[in-house]
C-alpha cells in the first residue's frame, strides 16, 4: 500500500476505540501499512498515546478477540501521532500542524455530525481539502442524517467542501466479506415465498445512550444494515446504482411495523426515564417492481435478545430455504469490515460505500414508518420485552397475510 496519512477526528471516541484502532492494528499485523504511513489522532482529551493504544487493544472488545502481539502494537504506536487540540477552532494551531505533514490523506470523522461543519470549514480555510499535494478523501459514519431532509442537508454540506469521488459514506456491513460474496451470486427469485432478514444482538446499548436514545433500532439498524443485506440478495450487482434501484422499488406500509423496548432500558446511562425509544422493531414490506416483485419481506432487529446473529432466510414454495449466515462467528473472515473499508478508501474504490442515491432511497422508505409516529406528535409506546427474548425468529407470524 502506498504511504498516506490517516487522520482520525475523535481519536478517543467509542467508535475509534471499538472499531478503528483495532482495525489499524490488524492492518499493521498483516503488513499492509507502508513504513511511511502516519496515523494522526485528534481529540480534546489529554492522553499518553502509547498507553492509550495499549489500553484500547487490551480492553475486552467483542469486535476484536484475537491475541495482541507486543511487537505489532509497538509498530502501531511508533507511527501514531496525537494532537490534543480543539478541532472546532479553525485559527488554532492544529490545522497549521497538519498542513506541514499531510500529503495523501484519508480523514475519518469519528465525531458527532454537529461538528462536521466546523471541521470541514477549517479544512477548507487551511487548504486541507484540496488535492494539490496528493489525494484527499473523507470517511463518515452513519447516521447519514436523521431523516430524508437532514440526509440531504448533510449531502449538500459534503458537496460544498468535497467532490463526490472524495466522499466515502460508511456502512460497515458492506465491508463484510460474506455480504460481498452474496452480491451478484445469482440468488433465485423464482418460487420465493418470503424473505426474512434479521439482526439479533444479545447485549444492550452500552455507553451509547446519548446517540441511541435519539435514534432507536429502526434508524440504527433498519435504515442501513438490514437494507444492505436485502440489496445483497436482490440487486443485480454490488454497484451503487443497482443497490439504489432495489431500495427505490420498496413499498413502505406504515401500518406493518411493531416496536419494542427491553425491560431495564430506562435505567441505562444517558437515557430519558420516560423514553419511548425502540430497541426492537419488525416490519413488513415488498418490492413494486423487478424479479422480487410482491414477495413479502420481513426486516427485524433488536438488542438484548437471546442470541447474537445476523441472518438472511429466503423461503421457497417447493424447495428448502436458502440461508445466509452473516455473523462473523458463523462465517470467519480474513479481514475485519473496517480493514476492508479503509483499504478500499485508500484505493479510491467507492463500490462498497453508500452513494447519495441509495441514502436518499433508504430514508424515503424509513421515513414513511417514522411519519406514522409523528402524526400523534409523539412516538408510539413500544411493547416491553424481557432481556433474552427470541423476537426475530418467526417474525412473519407477527403480521397478517
């Protein structure tokens, strides 16, 4: 891999600790980072970068379970620079320091979206978004907006500071090898009776209370991961325009959705004691055109359920179901999704990143279900379920034919 600088805004964030730093360790272990490649972390907290990385890599992490090799960790620490700076201040010393050391640059925003404008403007004011001295690309995480209107606002903001070929919108499910193998694999639609796609998690929201209580399961999982799993089996190919075409063909049926909340959610850190946020949802839909037209589709996801599992099941009228296990424990992968996505972004390959057309299509679909709640001026009260419940199995039975 050619040398570049990987600049992480929000280096001490939950996302960086759980996903990004472990992925960089794995790239280091595989020898995929050139000797000249620099990792630049930016955050407000005062840290000793070596001790911080050591702590991150040795803290229990369900996303990163293998043994840490001291010599690999040492190499990762050696190439990492940390700036304790307020990155909202465009006239502060941070951007001047970056200007002196950046060439080919990949920015990763592990921050809240409300900080994007100040970061983008600061990069522009310091000519750190142009490509005069090498390529410049930016990776941003979900949520890409909170609804269709805010997604369009964010897209307009991105296009104000970057060209489309510089923008890499992350859905880490598109970094999963098993998902990539499914695209274009010729999953047959003939004789399909129904499709069930589910993501079950046996853990709660952890330290994500601020984000999750304002979001809920439908947006956290339904607007992105589940729709990409659906696209994997129904799109003609992995091309962004083919994925978008599938999502545009979905017919939302707002009456066909149920919301749940796990018992004890209201006592989680940074959650409102009167919250009606959903930690489980199940919905029914179908496509209005294409080879999968009118085949019932059931999407469901929830936290604190009885298992940790992501699965696609296609039921056929006269043959055995076709099952795709997506969970990494069921299907071991050579590369972590974030490793794949970082490598793709460095290569400038946008295939497995969301395009603006599919972002718009996904929000148009999801907004129809959310709008049902807004008619009454508040979220519908979800049903309460006990931790360990099995809610994604047999989800079709929750809906009338």
